[in-house]
C-alpha cells in the first residue's frame, strides 16, 4: 500500500546500470516512490504525474541538461531537480543552481550518500514549508480565544484578563495548572493575538523528548555532531525565530541543560551542537508546567536564576473542579461540537446529568470532561443525555476528595453520591455500607441534593 506521505522521485538517466543502481538504492527507503526513465521523451510524457523530485543526468544524449531543467521548471516550478553529472564543473554547477536546481552532485564514490542526504534535506525543508503554510492558514482565520477558552466563572475571567495583558507586550509568560487544564491553548491564544501572530508558533513538550536528544531538539546540530547526525538540522529556537517558542513541562528540563537555556535567553543567541557558529535568535518565550517551580528551586531541582528569568507574567489556570458552572458550559460546547463533527442530531443535557457532572472532581480537568461528554453522546439513544449515559471514574472522585475546599455538608454529599454511583443507586445497600439511615438518603434525594436516577 502506498504511503500517503511518500516522496515521488523520477530518475532521468541514460546509463541503464547507473540508473538501476540509483533506483534500487533510493527504493530502500519505504517513504520514496521511485520511477526511472532512460530518455527525455518518455520522461516528459510522464511529467504530468507531478514528481516532487527529479534526479537529472546532465549529459542526456537527446537533450542538454540545462534545457531539461528549464522545461521542468516551466511545467511545474515546485519540482525540485538534483543534477547528477560525470564532471566536476563549478561554473556549470553554479549556473544550474541559479536557474533553479536544488543540488549538483558529481558521479563519484560518494554520489549515493550525497544524493541520500540531499533528499533528506529536501524533505526537512518541505516539512518546514508545510508548517509555515499551516501557520498562515491558522493566522488567516480570526483567532478569537473566547471561542476556544470557554468559561464565565470569576476565576476564569481572571485568566482572560491576564491573557489580554500578555498580548500587548512580548513579556515572557509562565503558565501553570494541572494536566488537562489547557495550558497550550492559553499559549496559542497569546501568540495569535500578539504582534507576532504572523510568525511561527513552535511548541515543544520537554517531558516527551529523551534526555540525550533535548539539546539537539532545542538548539539544532551540525552534520557529524554525533552518530546519526548525517546532515545539519536546525533546532526549535531557530524554527521559532521572530515568533513564539512554547516550552511545555519546563520543570522536567535536565538540570545540566538549564544553564545553557539560561545563557541562550540572556544572550539571545544559540550555537548548534557540534558547531561553532553563533546564531542570533529573536523569540518570545512562553513556558508551562504542572509543577510548583518555586518548590523545585528549593529542592535544588531547578535553577533559581532560570526561574526568575522565566517567571515573567504568571498565569495560573484553575482546575475544572474550581470553576463551578463552567463544567456545564463546557459540556454543552463539547456536546454540540461532537454532534456537528459526526453529523448527528443535537442533544440536550438533562438537569440530572448536569448535577452528576457538577459533583465530579474531574482530576483530568477539561481533557477528561471532553472524553466523558463524547462517550455520553454515543451512549445516549434519544435526544437527551441522562445520568446513566455519563461514565465517570468513581475512584478518581474519592482520590481527589480533598482537592477542593468544601463544607462538611458538601463532603458528606459527595461521599454518599460516590457510593450511590458505585452501587447502582441501591439506597438500602449504601445506607448499610455508610452506617446511616436510609431515610436520610431519601430526604437528600427528594431535596435534589443527591442524584439517584
């Protein structure tokens, strides 16, 4: 089956043996779809298939290499052409590259490796180009963060206020909050509503990158810097030049790399791994973490000087359990969105289902709520979502019982509700398990304090 992300390559080479060798060598990469042609006539008869790359033997018998290059570019300027020549002619090489050739390779013992590296470089450039195109598409749409960061609670209104302040300057921003609260969404909202909105937004999850690769990922590396570094690679700082670099889970950064990051932030320049060239960078930094960085500093796991460099404008995103009726607002939003994406009729969220959601601690925050709602839409047979359609992790409710300050009465209600959910609303069994009167539970149900449906 053809890989939808494969690179289509045409080889134009009159030497049958050499062309076969190139085709076999390149076909070793499963991401390459390779076709070979021995003359220009056959080649141009198939050029409508739009290859992304053409390797061109400069000395074709039926047409000069420069003419072939010109004609290819006339058909499609986006086709990248790599010239392969039997002669090392610097003037010819320069002329061809000026006229649109991507590379000029001499037929020698290193030709295969140079071609391989050239194709890897081409794919990297193409990936960056597509990323820029995607960025332009995102920027082309008005990025109204109120459509993505949803909530009306007083604690969340404070988040909106701080985002507005961050958008007006290029101050470093540190976003804190539990997993699943939407820290990257806040970072994107700041970027796309700032004066850097038309520049790159590059996100890096520090915790997801192996320790031995993080330096190369951030700062790039030169060819030969380490085993496997077969070509130069720019890092995330260079990718984000003039834009925003979002460093998620910054608290996981290795202590030995924190000093280098601090120097980069102070000097506004980087040096690629294995290189000596100093590269100036201009990026806005937004960091995020679910950890308390000040506690990490006190525990000597995070540098104090870097902490003060990164703290900037702090924005703390409250956990979902502290946002009150935002839970219902978000639930309805996710419900409508899921129905629209799946071409299903809109559904209603019953009052009892709303109460069931409001009584849950949501340790997974907004991410957990979204998952719960999408499943409930699937489980509901009619046009209304009922409590029995909502699947919650009851164990997490108990584990997170102390995460929110409540009155003794509220704690009592949450514990009883947990047991009602656990034992399928069997009031008699719950009364026995908790050693309380069944009439007490019935009275709470009648008053609407508990849900037993």
